[in-house]
């Protein structure tokens, strides 16, 4: 890791199950990332505010409720409005295959569905952020 990256992990919407988000947050923290977990029932506005306040390099959204095609584009729009479209956005959870391309075309860098290994997520995030950091310097 070229430097310690800050990642916000958030649970947007009314989904009340956050075990997966907590596992991801802990895994990333153990891998050397600085992780801020925002907790359950966050609005897109609250999530983007956390990204700004924490000066995050990446944002991980965990969704199981089926509202991903509404909530994720709203987060993307708010990030752009705040001038933070540089934040690397990843989404995890129950995402139908047909919706992955829609999310990626809206600005999501990567979608992880059930079965993705924790190592794969951490490795991808580190290598993607390192590559971006190398381009900036």
C-alpha cells in the first residue's frame, strides 16, 4: 500500500442487516486501511457528508434491500455535486447480474456480490487506489 487509504463503509436506506458491512470494515482495517463505518439507515446525503468530513479515498456501499438502482445513483450525483467524483465507489450485496452494468455505467468502480472473497475485495481496493495514486504523482 503506497499510503494509508481512508475508506467509508455505509449502509444506505432502510436495510437493517449490517453483518457483511461490519465484516468488510474489519477486514479492510486489518489490511491497513483506515475505515469509518457510518452505521445503519444512512441517507445518501449523510453518506456523502461522511465522505467529505473524513476526506475519504473510497466509499463502500452495502445494499441488500433492492433499492440499489435508486440509492447508488443518488450517492453518485451528490458526490459529483460536492466535487468528490474522485472517490472510488464500490458496492456490495445482493445485486442482480442485470443491474451490475447499470451501476458501473453510473459511476461504480466495482460491484461485489455474495461469494466474493474478502481477500479479493481488499486486494482489488488496494491495487486500484495504488494505481490511482501513482498516476497522481
